[in-house]
């Protein structure tokens, strides 16, 4: 049984020139899609790529090795941090 897609209930307004609208409608027709489906099929992957690039941290080899080193051999906490943790524990 094919999976059902969630219904598209939210609306997005899009302003376009007559020429842009014509091109979108023509392209959608060539793909046998309505304009909304054509736009979503082509724009959503680009939007996901932008979000992915903005939210992912990519480390180079040197930085990766530094993170691994710190995880395997964490530095001793500074005395001020330990004092703050003790104060916090006594309040809780």
C-alpha cells in the first residue's frame, strides 16, 4: 500500500511577474504537475540544503583531533567553576 502524504494546509503567497508565472506554469505542465507541486519539488530541496549548511558544524582534521583529545582527556575544571557548582548544589 503506498504511503500517504500529509495534506498541505498552510499557505504561502508568492508574487511574480506575468512572465515568471508563465514560465512556472509552462515548466509545471512539462513535468505534468500543478504549479504548487512544481515549486515545492524544486524549491524545498534547495531550502533544506540552506538550512543544513547553516545548522551543521563541519570540522577540519586538526579541529576534529582537538575535540577528540579534549573528550578523551578533559582539562581539570578551574577552581571558580568548581566553586560555582558547589554553590549551585547547595541551593538545589
